């Protein structure tokens, strides 16, 4: 299997909404974003698949070394072998990749976030930086697009957090800020229990709606930041925005019943949203 085949299979197997947006890119850009996404998945999988934090830290340390080998011209992992030809054309830097690793490492070191600024720092590393690299691969020509990419990354990550409250609780993690749990009088043990009547309550619904409204504001702010000159090139990001915002609205329609199940859009619906965005350009 070639490195290119490896990253293609990695991206396809993830079932992520990102995969649908990639399909509309020209071959060279598609190859670059697929390799970059595969790297992100590999690092994220380290955290999701290990139960021993010290083992996870060891694996992430290996990935840091592999990033340094990549920029020295001697990578060994197929994901980075596939990414190597795209570093210079799309201005992908070592600090970009190391930031993603740092964000994943936060998952090994903490399972709670005191307040929203703390959570936003995590989102910056695992989503904002990813958005910045993706916007470059898509074809960024205006530096103002970087701010759009970071804000959109935050919106997407906040949507992920809402969708995954139950899955994260199963791993003992709660990403919803502690200060906001306290604001709505929601107890951590109610979320961790993941069942009625403890998990679902008017208090929990109010907390989740508060989070959803913040995510909606981030989508609106991101779109307002996107310069018109880059709007056509950034259509894959707009596809992601529309897919994830549809998911956010689905979570609202389902009254945030996320503790005992995973609410998701069907593949055909994701593809339809991506196609519609491609046609309409927004």
C-alpha cells in the first residue's frame, strides 16, 4: 500500500463529514488535505484508543519526533510520507502540526475545563489551527481568511462537543466548562451517569441551548469574516459549516438527547448539503 492509498483509506474509514468536502477539490489539493487530515486522525486516535495516559504521552512524543523528521526530510509514517510533498506548496509548518499534537495531549492531561477561555484554548489547537492549514490548502489569498478559518474551527469544534457529550462522558471527560455547569446548576455526576432522570433535565437542556447559541454565533461571525475574494476557494470550508450547522440544528430538534445516543446526519444528507453548497457557492 502506498502512503497515498493509506491516507485515503484512513480518511474514508473515519466516516467524517470532512471527507465529503474533500471530494470537490482538485486532485492536488485533495491529496494534500487528505494527508493532513490523516495525520490529525492518527494523533487523535492515540488519545481515544489508550487507557494509560503515560502510554499515550509516549506515543505523542513519538509523533513529535516524527514531525521533526518530516521537516528534516526523513519521515517514516505513511501519513507524513504522503504529506511531505505538500508542505512547501501550501505553507504547512512544523508549528502547525505540533499544535495539533499539543491539543491532543491536553486530553491526556485534563478531563475538565474551568471556563470558556480554557476550552477555547483547546479548540484553537485541535480545530483553529487545523482550519488555518485547511484554508491554505483550499487556496487562501487574503490573510483575513485566517481569522475566518479559526472562528469556523471553533464553531465546528463546539458542535462536536455538543454531539459527543455522551461519548465523552463514557471516557470520563466533560468539555462543557465547569463555570457554565455551575451557572445552570448541572452536576458533573449527572452527565457522567448518562441516563434519565439524572442526565436529562430542564437545567441540562438550558445549558445545552446556551452552548448551541454560542456555536451559532461563531458560525455567523466566521462567515462575516470571510473575504469575498476567497469565498469561491473556501467552498470546502463552507460545506463543512453547512453540514455541521445542520447537525447543530438536528441536536436542537432532538432536544439535546445526546447522553445515551449519538445523533448524526446520514451520509446521503451530508453529501446533499455539500453538493448544494458547491452549486450555490455559500
